[in-house]
C-alpha cells in the first residue's frame, strides 16, 4: 500500500523559473527542494489538524505543477482528437478533480525524505530521477517534465514509480473502459467520482 501511496510524493515539484534558468539542472534541483520544504512546513508535526483553508493550500501546491491536459491526451489517445474543445475541458476538469482530491488522502506520505539522484535537461524537457524514503521504505521515483513558455513554469507530464508509469496506467485503464463501454460511460464515471 505504501508503494501506491508514495505516488503523490513526486508532486513536490515547484512552479515557475526564469527562461534563462530553464536549462540549468541546478536551478531545477533548487526549485524542487524549495517546494519540498514548503509542503513540509505546511504539514507541521505529525498529528497536526488542518483547517479547510490549509488543506486547500496544500492541494494547490501539491497539484499545481501537473499538466492535466497532457496526461488526459495521453490517456485518451485517438479519442482525444475526436472531442470538442468543451468535451476536452470537461474531461480534464473531472480528471484533475479526482487526482487533486486523492492527493490529500494520506498527508503523511509527504513527509518522505526525497533524494534527487539525477536531473537531465534537454531544451524545454527535463527528466528527474529521485529516491523517496518513508518509514525505511525506499521507492525509486522519476518524472518527465517540460517547460511551458506561456506560463513560464515546469510541469509534470508523467511520473514513474517502481518502473510503473502513471500516464501509461491511466491510458490502460481508460482505453479498457472506452473499448468495453465507450467514452460517454468513462466520462460519466469520472463525473460521479469527482462529485464525491
């Protein structure tokens, strides 16, 4: 269960960096560590009670760097191209709501110690390899990022935990549902889950 829960540890990644720094792995590492510290400061000591305002702030910081549009496009594959702009927006809204809500299910996982092993930057893309340690459980975590020039920030497009790609996992799940029940069934299922 810890291996699954630790998925959200990778969402410590920070937000904006300057265009000049986008190719600098040191700047990216500093950004990641700064965001990690910010989340840990908000968490406080183990057993801390969280107000709705603090929970919302944690949710925003943890999830503010995921490119839900890119993940949705990868998960839906060719179905994405058949959707209208309104349908895409609707899907991404439900998809992101579910992920954002799940990120607060086990807040203690964000207390893990994260070691940044390698950060490779190639133009607007970056690959980061880390090790997360929680209660003596070591989990290799890597993620793909790219620099959005319009928002001037690094965003996550995929996270890989123990050699399992998050984006690929969503793709398998969603494609299986689409094949068996159709896209309308999938989006209705996500809508119900997002409303809980």
